[in-house]
C-alpha cells in the first residue's frame, strides 16, 4: 500500500483518498486563500487564487480542485505562487467598480473614477462591502493595487427592483460562488452563468430580474458573495462590520432551528447572516430568517401594559396591570375553582418560559389546564 | 424527528407526505433536494397539491384529501405481498404484525385507488421504491396530522417504517417537521395538559410527588387538564371563566373562528402577554408587553430534538419584560413565589427534574446544541432514536382501518378546501406582515384553484370572490395555479382580514384533539 501522505511547506500530512490539497491544508491550519471555492459545493478552480506550486508539475495547480496524491510536495506561498496571485488580484481589481483604497493607482484619475462609480451606484460612499470583502483582504495581504486607470464602464446596470437583494454587476468578479450556492447548496436552481467572454453575467431565468425568476430570496448567494456584488438591500451602506455587534442565536420562525447571527447597530437589528459551519443549517437561511426581522424594531411593538376600560385600552403601570390580573385570577379561582382557568403557553417562547408557565398553572393555580398551539 | 436533519442526506429513498417543505421548512428542504441531486436518493412526494418539491421528485402521488390511511395501508399491502418487508426487524423488534397484515389485506391497489384517486400502478411503484430501500426516511407535517384521523395517519406511517426496518438506522426514521421554532420545547417542558417536563404523566403518582417536592407544594392536580381545542368550547359553555395567554394568537389560528370569537367574548377575564396587539390581545382585559427572541436569553428545541441557545442581542422596547419574569411576578403576587436570577437557573431546575435533559447545561450547548435524550453530563446526545429498542420495548403495529374525513363535498358545497402556509409569511402573520419585503412578495390572501375549476365556475385570475363553508365566509382573490388539482382549492391562513379559519372545520381527532384544518367543503361565488 502506498503511503497516504503529502508534504506541504516542508511538513508531512496524511490524507484520505479523494481529499484535495486545500482540504488537507485547511485541516492542518495552513491558510491557502480562495475566492471561487465554496465549502460543500463542487470546486471549479476558476479564480486561480488558490494556486500552489507542486514539485515536478508543469504549472501551478489550483489547490481547491487538485486531489492530494501520495508523495506530493506542495508549496503554498512560494515566490512563483505569490507572483501569480498578485497578477490575479490585480486583474480582478481592475475588472470593475472596486472603489476601495486598494484600487487607488494613479492619484490623477482617482476622483474621476470615484465620480463614475458614484454615478452608477447612487452613493458617494466607498464600496458597501468595504471591510467585509475577500478581494480587498487579499489585496492588502499581497500588497496589490488595481490598474492605475479605470476600466471600461460596467456592461450591466444594477438590479434594485426586488425588496431584498441588490445585484451590483459592476462589482461582480464572476467567481460563481452565488451560482453554486443556489444550485448546489439550496438547490433552488434560479441563477446561472449567462452570455460569453467579456459579456459574461450571472443571470436568472434568461436574464430577468430575480423577482421574475425561480428565486425564493433565501439570500444564500448574498452570504456566499466574496465581494460587494450581492448585498442585502436594507443593509447596503447602512452596515459596516465595525459598526455592528454580532450575536449568535436561534431563528424564531419554523422548527428547523437555524443558527444565525444578529447584526445589531444602535439597538436595532440591521442584518442577519447564517452561522457558518454549524448544524443544523451550516450557514443557510430562508427568506424569513434572513430578511424577515423588521418586526423586532417595529413601532407597533407593545411597550407598556394596557388595561381595557369601557371597551378601550388605556396605558397602565406594571403594578396596576399585574394587580388587576392577580385580583381577577384569584377571585375566579376562589369562586369557580382552579379548573375554571386556562393557560396557553407558547411554541414561540423559550423552554424556560414554557416551564414556568406550566409550573405556575400547576403549582399556583392548581389546575392542569395548560396547553399551547402545537395542534394549530 | 426520530432522526437528525443532516441524516436526510443519508437516505436512499425519501417519502415526503403532507409537507410543503420548500415553503414551510425551506432550509430543511435543501437537505432533501441535495440528497436527490447529488446523493442519488429517490424522492416520493405525496400531497394533494402539486407543490414545488414535486419538481425534484421521482414520483408525485396525489391523494384525495383525508385519505392517508388508505394509501399508507396500500403501500404496506404491496410491500407485504411482494415480500419487501424486513422479516428480522419485525420478528425482533415488533409485535402485532399478524393483525396489521390482516388489516392491510383488503387495501389492494385497486381498492386504494377507489378511495384515494392514486392510480394503482403508481402505488405499486412507490411501494417497490420505498420497500426496496436499505434506508428510507419519512418526512411528514401538518398535511398528515391536521385531520380527524391525524393519530391514525401518524401511526400508519410508523407502521410503514417498522415494516421495512427503517427505524433506529441512519437515513431512516419517521420524521415530523415542527412548524414553530419551539413547539418541540413547549411540549418537552410540559406545556401540555397531561404531562410535566419530559412527558412525565400528571396521572403518575411518583411524578406528582417528585414535582411537589421540587416545587415545595402539595396537592398537585391529578387529572389531565383541557387541551386548547377543548378550552374554547368550554369557554363558550361558560365553564371556563378566565384565560392567561402567552404569545399565541388563537383568534386567527383556531378553526371555525366565528365560533372561537364568541367563545372568547364569553370569558370573564382574559389576559394576553405578547409583543404585538394581536387579534387575540384586542379581546383582552389586560395586555402585558413581552420581549421577542432577540431580547432574551434561553433555549429553543428544534424539530430534530436539538436543544439550542437563544441569546439576548438588544434591549426590549419601552417597559416590555421577558415572559418568564412576568409569569414569575404574577405567581409571586398570587402567593407562590418563584425566585430566579436568570434563564440559566430555570434551565438547571428543568434538567434536574427531566431525565432526558439531565445531561444538558448551557455550557455544553454554548457552541453546538445537543439532541435529547441526554441523560448524563458525559452523554453525547441522541441524534437517532430507537437504535436498540423502542421506548416501551417492542414497537407495536397498529391495525388501522380507513375512516373518511368529517366533512364531505355535496351539491351545496362542491369543492374541497385545504389550508396552509406560504413561504413569505408565517403563521398568523404578526411578525412577517410587519416586513415590507415579505408583504411585497405575499401581500394578501387568495384562493388557489385549478384552471379547470376556474373555468367551470366562470372565475378569472385576480378577481375577488366569496368563499363560504357551513361555518363562515371570506373574500379573496382567485389565483389560478398549476399547483391546484381539480376539485380542491387552497387558502393560506396568515391573513386575519380574510381568515381561512372562518371556513375550517373544528372537528377533532379523538386522541390528539387536533382539528381537521386540512379538509372542509366550500363553495365559491362571485363577490357582490
């Protein structure tokens, strides 16, 4: 039997048959940068960022789609590799409206370029993905700037006609992660590559807006997008990673129990993302979980106890409302017995709250009349 | 679920019955679709509507509403006849096979076709597909349970799974998909009239004694209380005088709403604790503002029995309080003090009283939730139930005959109505209808009807019609759709102003007390 080991950066690692160089490296905490690679989907090797040098191979090989082979000798940051990555990053930066600082280049053209982007984008701010962009991170990591002159104006105008997702084709690097997220992770089969060559575009239903396609607005593509091409409409320019505090919690809609991150700014939820790499959802969400959070900060929320008098509600203090509640419940229990009272606990509140509701019903009211809407 | 969500991708055959999975459990539906697309699993969808999931399916069986026992018995008839059943599983793990065999004997494919409308040949093919699989997973939802025969339907699916040895194995199982974030937890916590936490019966003297000791009380009531579907009629009759409702909106979600409204109006006292002024809260004498999930700490249990953390991310509006603090304060003022510093303390009490939760702590589920049962601190949890034996030893086959639904179509009410949810709305809409984006996608109620029925009744897409049953009527727009099959219409129940539940039938399953939301008879007329 052949020895199932490879050498990466002079360290030897064992591998399972079928594992790629990238998988072996990541499992051993060796960082190989990727852009088009999407965990759980078929590697395409299209962006060329993850290339590595393999001894005796003619060319650099994409780590994401090259299977580990016994005795392979791999270098992940050799001069050849770094040079190749720099060129790839430079070309990607030059391909569209990547108007972060790394796209500076020629100071004489900076303003004209920004104005052109602003015209396309309707915003004077830098890219909405600033600080949360994998391409920007790579540009810093490898110290690359874009071309000193602006590229041709974008081929396609922005799509803003649906309520959830902005598709900014000027910032799309055609990595295809969104296509994989849609077709291989969520399997909604709504988007694909369309047209050819320089005209290539991610299209839905023969190049129609998402709302007129099979898209169900799960937003898996938005979470998969490494740059600023796909963005939550309401969070666009209203969310920067350093402005929000993220809290991991459990979704409050259906029973799947997706793990999500609430992004909170000034005591308001401004964005929700799926918690990656963890069951049950492994980063996936649906339209309600990702976009249906307006209710949390809704102006319709109840903010004070209310007491009905002559058919109308009036505001009351907690003390008054609780006293009235206790007076009624005690009187009815006294007069008609404990079984004349019913309590509905809730499939929406926590275990701890359900537990106390039934404990209260049984231990304080002395009835078993407690139920919730499991049947409804 | 007997099995985990991730386990779905290990199934060879997936049978989805009465679940519009892509709309109601979208993320879970991805596991099904991936299994089909990439793992070679075969998918059988059984549903009265041609739901989106049928696009991914190898077979779509279309049963008449309320005929589930018949097609499930039919599958078992074919499986036994063709010797596809798992003889060793039946011998070692089950009892009652002979009775089952005798019962399903009459459910020949032709007889089943006469009841369900499923062509005999399709039934045979589906039986061969499920019966031949090494691991077959059954997923079901309210399309199975919300019937007067809901309990029979579920037991029949369990029969089918046991017959083929599909329990206690990876990729198998009988898997109900729970529709609300913590409906599993509410049941686990004893938010039910007959059990304490972990399904310890209130009629069991030892369980009562244990709770009395832990709670420092005596004389806990020993007879089961009223389920919600009995509370409403009792309120109507004047026997139930007061209700304390926490975070529920029965005045949209209850069946036969007109009757439910009258019942609630007869209460002497109603206190509602919620985050919004719901239709139910509007009927209350006192309304108490509570916090939503993002404003509190605690735990939810998902459909695969996984206990997961809920964490506070922001401050609640105004003087809204966490539900548990409100309940504890009412209790204190009624003379039964409850003293807890935080949700963690309550959870510790729960774990101490509930064997299936005994090994779970907040620390253990900090990153990843644990599937109950988890009896000890070093127990890893139980993703797959019944691997060695069933809870009560042997699995019991129940010989179940077919019973028709409570209401049938006739000349006056010639169409069947079934109800359900939409992808872009949730339950009674109190949360989702406050989202501009979701409302843009699903702004109003509609009646989904086949092109054939629309033509027959002279209806065109988009027009407003009146839909009436024996109990009430509503107005909604016509939506002519390929999803509908001749003779059956569908209305979502989210929209209070056109509440489908004014039409639905409150007839109950005698065991589970679940109403028959999924079948009633209606007529459709041009709106005045």
